[in-house]
């Protein structure tokens, strides 16, 4: 029987190499040189996650067996009476992913091998194209396609509005004279079908197009929009509704075959299980650290497989490279993989995180090192402290022309 390896410390590393606040957890063991890394990034509440790890999860985990990942996860999960929530889940994710990293290192295998081995050679990706108008958007999409990407998310500005994926705009009015960022749903809903029609003409049928609504429109307008974009054969329409409006998905499903992706705001099984169970969405799109880490995500992938739902894990810039590596290892090992989002790693990020997954030919490739295959240079990470921010990284409010706050 192998010797038990125990946790000796749990540390948080806060760094922002490309200006985005990242939280990485480092789990140390009683074996010299053996440690693991996990992603706990919740950009808008980064300090709250760090406090949860340092003050609560660290003393809970020290002394425990690194091999008992599931047992430690379950024990930590119920160690607070009120469970779930993005702060606690991200804290748990950092520990969970770090333990999978350690297990892979002890086994001398990349994590995907521990999950059953490869189902594909690499992980197909989509990335983001945006523009102030259609011609600018076409140009951006064509540049992405020229880099080998076969999937492109397309977002276009609405004149005078702070459109998601477009440049910020503001409108002052007598009702809200100090307004900074302005949003109105109806001009956006009217714009999207025409935008997609023009993109199909310019880009052709060989590229898969994705579009993100970002939960910003009233549910009944979402029903209309999903029907209106059906002729343009999206790979998926994302976050059509807010988590508070999930009942409308039944209405959408009854009226259109537009593929639907949902989930980046989910933090508990109570939100995503009914949607998958009733086959109301086509892609589950959670932020893995927000649901608790790799252990929870692999269970969710298995459950989704039985319901014909594919995966599309959240992968923007506010997922650390450690989190992107965790996404990739799970993507490689599951049969119901759909697509993976990527925000490209900047030079500073690659410097801080040696072993960042390689991106080429529109795919992410594993380096086959043991564990998650990624490390962190703490001395270089320290060169990139969190940038000064008036509200500590929180998103500024977005308002309608009359001053009403809307979802981001």
C-alpha cells in the first residue's frame, strides 16, 4: 500500500498579468516538491474568495489525505450550513482542481488519463469577434477564421447603447442625467437577425456562428429572438434568458429549433438539473469553478450525456490558465463534448503560467505533462498585483434610458 500523502498548507495567489483579477490555489503536501494548482477565479469578488480559502477552507483541509478528493469535497461542501454560491464554490474549486493536479502528478499521468483517456486528439475552440458595424464584424470574423478557427462568436454594437461584446456607450436624459452605460433591449433585438443574415452572406456556411444575448432582454423578447434567428443556423444562442426566468425555456423549445446554450451564471444543481432533465437546452455552459470544480463538472458532463446535452464550458479571460487547463482535460475525456470557449492568453499571462495549453489550428492541445500540465511562477505573478479599481473589481451598473438598473 502506498504511503499516505497529506496536505500541509493551502495558499491563495492573487495576480492580474493581463489586468484581469485571477485567484489561484496552491495545495502543498508533506512530500517535498509535490503540490497542486487549482482555479478559484471570481473576478468581481476575488478578495471574498481568498478570505473563504484562507480563513475557512485552509484549516479544514490541512492534514487530510490528498487522495480522498471526493470525500474531502463532500465534507467541505457541507461544513457550512448554507451551501453553494459563487464564493464558496470557487474556494472549493481551487482545492478540488489542485488535488486532481496532485493525483495526476503522483500517477505520472495527465489528468485526462485519470478521467478515462482521450475521446479526441485536441479540443475545438471558439473565440470572439466584435465590431461597431457589420463590415467591421465581418473583418474580425474573417481574421479569426484565417487563424484556423471554425467556430466564431459574433457580437455587434447597437448605436448609442452599451451592447454586450461591443464598445461602451452612454446616453444622458432628463430622467438620468449622470448615466454612464446605457442599454435598451428593443433596438438590440431588432438588430440581431439582420446582422446574422449579413454574416451568413459574407462568411458562408462553413463557419459555425454563435451569439450571446447575455440575459439582457425580457423573456418574451427572448422567445421572439430565438425564432427570428432560426434561419441563420446558429451553432448556439447563448444566455437567452436569466436564471430567474428559466420557465420560459419551455415556451422557447415549443416554438423553435434554434440551439440553446445556458449556464455560465449557474452555481447549484437546483438550477441546471431541471433544464437538462427536460432537454430544454442543447449545451450546458457552466463556469467550472463556480459550480465547485472539476469533480462537479465531470458529474454534470456525465448526467448531460444521458440527456443528449453537450458541453460548452465557460472560458473567458476571467478564467485563469489553470482553469482553462482543467476545462481542456475534461473536454478531452468526455464523449458529449460540444465546444470550448477561449480567451487567448496574453504574453504576460503565458510568462506567469508556464505550460499554458497550446492553441493552434483552432484547437487547444494538451502538453501531456503529469497533472494539469501547468505551473505558476510566483515571483512573476507578484509583479502583477490587482489593479486599482474604484469598486474592487465589481462591474459598474448598466441602466436603461430612464435610469433602471439592468443585468450586466
